[in-house]
């Protein structure tokens, strides 16, 4: 059986694997079961967390798109270590639009960091630039 969403989520929850490790496993094995021996696992023990992630995504109308899927963003797939899967709520923007990702501290200052980020992002949005967020706390 080929890689499916369940297996990709389980792989993403596997500790001590980098994005590059996960992509290599996906490339080199036809499914999670075939990849487990390479990472020294006979079973991940991640059934409950995987089911929880899938249920949360379904209840919040979030799509899970795995690396190699035709709807995985082309430019993201071209970076050095792309994530093995992404979570999408809503629609992805046209890939030909200019984009920027804002990454900063988890604990930004309220007197400078937050207002400066808001000013920059507002200007970029008004200029037609798509803002990409990882949805982490702080400036992200």
C-alpha cells in the first residue's frame, strides 16, 4: 500500500527525524511499513496522536497535503528540506504571486517588535504580497 495521509501524519509525529529524513524515507520506501525498519521501529506507537491530528483536521476543515502530492506547493517542494506534509486551511494563493514569510521571536516586544511587524506586514499586504505564516506564537 503506498504512502497515505495517515502514514504521513504518523511519520511527521515520529521524534528525532528531520524534514530531510522524512523526505528520504518517503522517496526510498513505498509506504510507512517499509520505512519503519530503517528507523529502527517495528511500530511507532503513534496511533492515538495520529488519529487525534486527523480528527482535529477534519473537524476544522484543514487539508493535509503530503510531499510529492500534485497539490503540494511547487516552490516549497524545491527548498533544501521541505516539510513532508503541510496543513492547509482555505485556499493556497497563486504560486506566481510574490510572497514573503515573516519569522521572528516567539516573545516579541510590545513597544517595538509588534508595531514594527504590523506596519511592515500591512504595507506588504497593500502592495499585493502574499504573507505566509507557520502559525506559531509570536512573530510568525
